[in-house]
């Protein structure tokens, strides 16, 4: 009974946080709700017996990825007025993409069915082998059956990281940046100026 209540609580908060991530106008608020969704997803992993995945989700995604998103969002200097003006311009293509995704979800749910073995067992929880630890079982599953999908996910994250770096370091007018090459090329004569001050007159 307690596990069922915990599951519905974590699941409801996760879904609500996901909706707020995409509906918030302020990107900083979206990142904060994303962190809340990560924490509740970690709670769901704990209920499934995947403690390692729960800790990785909290340590890696909340401690690194979400903080990185926060810094990138704060450094983008988004012009909200310009963003709202261009909303109607991209509304038709956004509607088409949303309609395609809705049709795909309907087709997927229409062909989805439960296995007879799962119905016969009363949807019992998946047995966890005692001889293998949670980390070993996860590694064996990822690097055997899902190795290509695992590598594809890594490539997607790499592209996202490169895109964030490009957006952060793009050229903007009125912004001073540190140029290491110019600093290393400076000489003592360019950097230091000796001024002889007469006694009692000051600078």
C-alpha cells in the first residue's frame, strides 16, 4: 500500500514537472522544474530496485547537466520581446510537428497490448537476481542488448554539449571577451609604465 502511494506521488509530480518544463515562459523556471522531475524520477527508480540508476540520475543529471543548462540559459541573454514576436511565425510548423507526434502516439498505443504471461502473473514486479549486484546487471544489459542505443545516446549528448558551447561563445556586440593570444603576446613595455613622481606632488 505504501509503495503504491509513493509510486503515484512520484509519478504525478514527475508528469506535472515535465508539463511545467515545456509550458514555462521563463527558461530558468523550466530548468528548476526539470531538476524536480529528475529527483522524482530517481524516486521511481528506487521503487523499481534500481538504486544505482537513481543515484546516477541525481548526481550526474541534477548535479551536472541541470546546472550546465542553468548556466547556459543565464548566459544566452534571451530577448523575450523578440521571442514572443516570432512565436506566430513558427506556429504552423510547430502545429504540424505536434500533430505528427500525436498520430504516432495514437498508432503506438493502438498496437500496444499486454503479454499473456504478464497478465497471468498479475503484473508482479520483475525479479531481481540475488547473485548479481544492481550495477553489474545494468552493465550486462547496456553493453550487450542495448550497446548501439547506448552509444547513440552518448552521441546525442555530445552534439547537445557542442551546441551549448557554440551558443555560449557566439559573437555578440558590446561584450568583452578574454583573448589569451593577445595576453600572451604582451610585453613588459606594453604592460608596465614607470612614472617618476616628484617628492610632495603626488600623482
